[in-house]
């Protein structure tokens, strides 16, 4: 029995020794050498985004005073038209009849004026010889003046009827593009009913609604240059304030501001943004070279109090020259690693390539 126990102990010793030789110490991460910089806390001017819609510099919803059937609409949406081009033709019969009536009334008024003028002349001659009283002369003068007024009124009626008759052919008030067509041949045209909308082919404006608090701080004035960006554009452009409303809209309590857009005209109805300065906000700035993207996620590597590398996900804001704004992930004062080609292992010792930037 004793010999058996001794044999077991003898076998256990080499097995234990063999297991010890396979234990390996955990390898330490390789150190990383990088330029160091300090994440700087800063108060930056807050940039307020104002959303709006692109409109043409000039837009006209064209109607006619003629009340009759539409005969033809020779244009369609998207057509370029010159100033004076015919947009809609309306049946002129009714308008021409009104012109005829007005001219007839004018002829009657002129005949009455001729009679009143001769009658007034007779009473003037009779008054000189004492054969007509002052009252009779005054009555003849009044009838003459009334006849002159009736002629002037009839001439105005002819001009008004002729003006309406000319609107049987609706024309473009300026060169531009047909934005929409609201009638077809056979429809009924009536005063005040829009027939065609025309917008200028050149000149575009971004129309934005500015809250009262922002308007007071930004102090927008006509002629002021402000950054704008149309949705889908890659970069900001510089627009110029063309018009500001003197008062706020009673429903939305906002001011309307129209901003002339630079460059070639774009399609109306697009959305865009204008950027104006608001108050100040607390932010953190780091060198742009300190930001490393891993899988599309922006990362910054900081050196902790023990001199070890720690990776942090951050949210970025505006890029300002060689620095970038960090909205979240840093609080300011951290030491960040600049110019990394790859993320170091978490906990790797950090060696400074140069002196830390202040």
C-alpha cells in the first residue's frame, strides 16, 4: 500500500512541473508614439439654421377681367415665354359687344353736348339784348357743363371696355417660364380667377421664417451677406438679404426674410438653409488630425492620467481651419493624440513624439 502511494506522488510531480511551463504571462500592448495636443474648451458663436424654400425673384398669377369661355392655351408648364407672349385666348365676343355699347353711349353724349353748346350760345346772345333772364342763362350753362361731363364719362367707358377687350388675349407681363397652367380650352374665365402662373427665368431667392428672438440677435438688414446652403449642395454659398418684413406674422410670430441666391438659377420649391449668428455656446476644439474614423464612427484617442491610450467616440460639429469642434465625448483639457494612422490598443503606453501643444 505504501509503495502505491509513493508511485502516485512520483507521477504527480512531473505533471505539475509540465503544467507550470505552459503558463504564459499576458502580453502588454505595444506602446504608441504620437504628437500630443490639448483639447481646448472655447466659447463659440452659435450658428442658427433657418429653413426656407426657394422662390423666383418675380412670380405672377395672371388672370383676366373678361368673363367668357377659354378658346386656346398655347403654352404648358415649363415653357419659356418672352414678354408679351400670348398665354391664353378668351372668346372676345362679349368684350367686343361691351365696346360697341360704350361707343354708342359716347356718340349720344357728343350729340347732346353739341345741342347744349348751341343752346347755351343762343341764351348768351339773348341775355346781351335783355331778352333772357339770368336764371335762363344759368340753366343753359348748367346743361352745357353736364353735357361735357357726360362726354368725358362716355369716353372713359369706351377706354375701359377697350381695355377689357384687349384682355381677351392674356399675355406674359415679363420674360420667364410658365410655372403652372390652371385652365384648358373650354373652361370658363372669370375676373380674379388665375389662368397661368409665370415666374422669372433668372433670379432666385431663399425665403426663410426668422423667429423673433433670432431676428433681434442677428440684426438682419437689407444688403447683409449671410451663408446659405441648398439641400443637396456640398458647400455653403453667400447670399444677400434682399427684403425683410417690417412686422411679424401674427400666426407664427416670425419675420419673413428673402435672400438673393448667387450662381445659376435653380428649380423653385427646393428647400435650403440660411445660417445666422445667435448667442454663444460652450464647445471643445481639437486638431482635425486628432480625429480618426473607425467604421465610419469618429474617434479620438486620449492619454489618461496613467499615460495610457484610451479611445473615445465623439460627435463632431463644424470644422474651423485646422481644428474641428467636438460636440460630445470630450469636456476640454484632455490630452489627445494627433496624426494616428490606426487606433492603438486600449491601455497602450503613450510616448510623446514632440512636446505637448498648449
